């Protein structure tokens, strides 16, 4: 059966051929194909890194990417309002609410309503949450190091510079 999903690359080795197929299909359209390949590869790389980290270091401690990000933000910046935590974790407040519920049940975070405005809720790490993120982050960073080592120092510097330029330009 030849469906659209049957033609998608299944191995990273197939990626270059997939790009050639895509370019052949889109070649007659007035597109910036270099931009398309850049952004689509960036997206695929980020998704692959996230998937790999979730299946290894984060799975070992039963954390999703979003839960890990929330713990990391709280670890670095301390008690944070939920809307800001959602923004930093790049999720909606609704999604964050479910993540915080789970983290709270595990005893890793605690919520607090502001006395001045009861609608505002902040989240903070508990001692257990602090202990977990302090223990897991060095392992997470070893995975980051493993990914970064795929590039030379010059390539890493150029990539960081380029990504920072993109981030400064796009709205947050």
C-alpha cells in the first residue's frame, strides 16, 4: 500500500533524499528553498533532541519535557507566577495547570495564591523538587554535551550566534 506516510523517511540516512524529493516537488513554486530546508531541519532537530531526552534522562525520573522545563525555571528564577511559568515553558496556562497538578502530587512543587490578588497563583519548588532538579540536571547536561559534540567548536559558535539572532528578531 503506497500512502503518503509510506513515502516519509524512516531513518536519518534518508533525510537528504527526502529533501531532494521535497525540492523536486516544490521546485516550480516561487519559494526560498534554502529557508525552507533550514527551518524544517531546525524543527526536526529540536523534535529529535526533545524525544531523545524524554526517552532517556527524563524517563528515568518520570518527567515530561514540560515538567522538566517548569522545574528548571523554578530552580533558576525561584517562585514564579503561573502565567510567566507557562510562557517560559512555552505552553498554555491550561497545559501548565495539568503539569503543575502532577508535580504537586509528586511533592515537587507547591502553589500559593497571592494575598493581594487571589487570582494570581505562584509556584515554587519544594525541597524534594529542588533535590530532584539538582540531581537530574547534570545528567541532562551530559546529554546536551553529547549532542553538542556532534559539531566543531566553530560550528557550535556559529549556530548559537545564528539562533540568538533569530530569537532576538522573532516575537517571544
